[in-house]
């Protein structure tokens, strides 16, 4: 979440997208920690599955935002006739 906020205040969509990619990496990192937590007995399988699904959903939302910004960026850089 902090990566998204930090990227949002940057001057360009390109910089914002860089922070969104960092946020996606953070979601993957959380998933990795979840595997460790369930393997070590800190989380039940049900809790693991619930939280894991939330991280997947978050990553999909971030991915959609990146796609939207890329589309917007492509439209802005196309030459006009």
C-alpha cells in the first residue's frame, strides 16, 4: 500500500507504474511468507487460503491499474494526424 501511495505522488505515470510493480512484488513476497507461516504452524490452512486469495486479488487489481496506465500512455504517445 505504501508503494502505491508513494508512486501516486510522482510526476509521471511511468514513475507511478514502477511503484506499482514494486507493490506487485510485495504481494508475491507476502504469499511467500504465508507459505512459511502455514508450514511452521502459525496459520491454519483455512486462514492461509483466505489471505492468499486476498493477495491474489490485490495483485490482479494492481495489474489492471498498470494495464490501464500503459494503455493511456500508449494513446498519449501516438502521433496525431
